[in-house]
């Protein structure tokens, strides 16, 4: 079975997650999320197309813009960008640099994420595969009155066919 990924699915996810991340802010923050499909232009360079739907293998770029509509600076902003199910983060695509990632949208750490696993009698540290990342978060500090900040990342749409191997594994 192939995934037909829709922009509406991400919009619903962001509306569920983003307000919680900014509800603690002292001033009003206007949040806008855009999605665009990354395509090869006729000249061979990178271009963009509407992202109403996508198929496995497509790359979608998300841009979350946070704008301070108040007359006072907003401090401790946590700009969060969810990574939808059936997609994986394109490593190195998060902008600006310094984003932290999470597999559960609660605990955020520097990328690449690592975890400790037991291999026989030894405990070793291994990288968490990017297809397990579920959210990115930036901590820009202060957002001045009337100013905006944009945060970007790209995801690749995955095939949702059952994977072989351990639970959670992807092909």
C-alpha cells in the first residue's frame, strides 16, 4: 500500500502541537506553516511545487514562520516543527542550524540523536535513525516586536508498507 500524504494531515498535526509550544508566550505570536514539494526544475536546478499531496520518495520542505504581533519582545520562544508520520527528516536540512530533535515531542536533544542499547553484555551508544525523529525545536531566544523568524526542514515521504525486522524498522 502506498501512502498518499496530504498537506491537511500536517496542518492538523501542527495545529495540535504548535499552540501548546507557544501558549506559554507572554505576547501574541502568529504562526504560519507552509509546505512545498521539492522538484527538479527544467534547467536541472531545484524548484518547488504545490504540496497538496505526495507519494513515497517525494521531498517536502516545511517552513514555520513565527511573527511577534505585540509591542513587546517575546522571550523563551520554542519554535516547534512536527515531523509527520510516514516521513523521515532529510539529515542536514534543518535551518537555521542548532535545531534539537525528539522522538516523542517531549524531550529534545542536539542532533544527531543517540541512545544507549545493550549488545550482549556491553552497553553501547548508537545513532537514532532519522526516520524515528518526530519533532524539531529551535530556541531562538528573543523575538522582537513586529519581527518574524522562519524555521525550515525537509522530510522524505516513506512507503508505509510493513517493514521487515524489529518493530519500528523501515525499509
